């Protein structure tokens, strides 16, 4: 349970950074919400029961599809994370409603991770694995680099600095998004790996399932290798890839992951490991 607790703790820190953000709309697009809806979202930050009542009331009061989707995302987070309000079955229901629609990739990976964690807490491990793989598929679709990119330097021109549509501003947002998605990718990989402390590792079955969802041979090979290494007690990663994303503090997600590792220690601890069958050659490219 240690990795699940650590992953959830790290994602709790992520949610703090999103306290007043919208999850279901692209940050670069116009927000399709009324002023009344925005004010209601901001005002909902109360105790758990009061927030639940506020969100359920909003679900009846605001009937636009975009608004309904945003409210359901907040309800899913409430039932997945909020102390005293955790109801994993409800969380899964709202997460699946949200994930049936198109949402930004960073929100999609967050939702897939937390939905998988809720399934995992209910000991529905096959469903948890499917959610984690779906989240990893989102990362694959974004064609992320192996390591977080450096943030581009701010432009010298002050007009460009203030223009959110300038090439420099767009490049900075893209770099930050990639860094955050790489942080999510690290957590998703680790959640998949440690899930096999609970269920037998059948490499062929995993490959067949991942092929249908992730559709990336190198990523699937990496997963299979990491699972086997974890179950055999090996530490570290091959090919120079760190198990911990680097960060200069410009991105909340990798930075929080690093801090959580420093506080709680490495996450390679495992219990109830099961026998591994089959062999795996780590990809060289």
C-alpha cells in the first residue's frame, strides 16, 4: 500500500495547485462558463460535507454540458481525495462520466490515475490496471521526451513577455505541460508496476492488453522490464532514465514528487511479491 499512499499524497499536492482551476477545458482556449458558474465554483471550498452539498446543488442548477462535466470532475476528486468524504464507488462513477468526454491531457492523466487508485482501493485490480494503461496511453499520444525539457528563456521583448499568444509564451506553456505530463507518466508507470504485488504477473496477458490500449512497443517493453525488475527486487532504471523526474522548481508535479520521495523514502519497498514467469529483454532504443 505504500506506493499507493505516496502516489495519492503526491497527487493531493497537485490538487492544491489546481484549487481554483478548471479541469475540463483547455487552458489556452476560451472558458465556456458563465460568471455565476465561476463564482459558484470558487465559493464551494468549504468543509467536506458542505462542499458535497454545494456541488450537488450546482449539478441541478447548472445544466450546460460543459458545466455539468466540470462539476462531475470536482465531485470525483471530492469522493476520491477529501478527508472524511472518500467514497471510491462514487468517485469511479464520476471519473468515468468525465473520461467519456474529451478533456485536456493533463486532466485526463490525473483522472485516470485517481480512478485507477479508487479501483485499487476497492481491490478491483483489473479495472485499476486498465485505467493506468489508459492514462499512460495519453502520455504516449503526447510524444513526450524521456526527460523533462528545459524551460525556454523569457524573451527580451517586453511586449512578447506580456502576450499569451506570442511564440515564446506558447513554447513556455508547452514545456511546462511536457514536464507535468512526464511527472504523471512516472506515477502511472509506478502504479502499474506495484499493482503486480497484488496480482500474478502474466507477461503475455499484460502485453496483449497494453497493445490494445497503449499501442507503443517500446513503452510496453519498458513496463514489462520494470515489473520484472520490481518483483525480483532490482533497483534503479536502465538506459540512464531516472525513476524520479528532475525539476528546477518550475513545475509543481515533478517537484512535489521529488519532495515526497525525500520525505517518505524510496518507493521500491514491496510486500507479497508473486512469482514472475517469462523473460524480458530491455529495449535498446
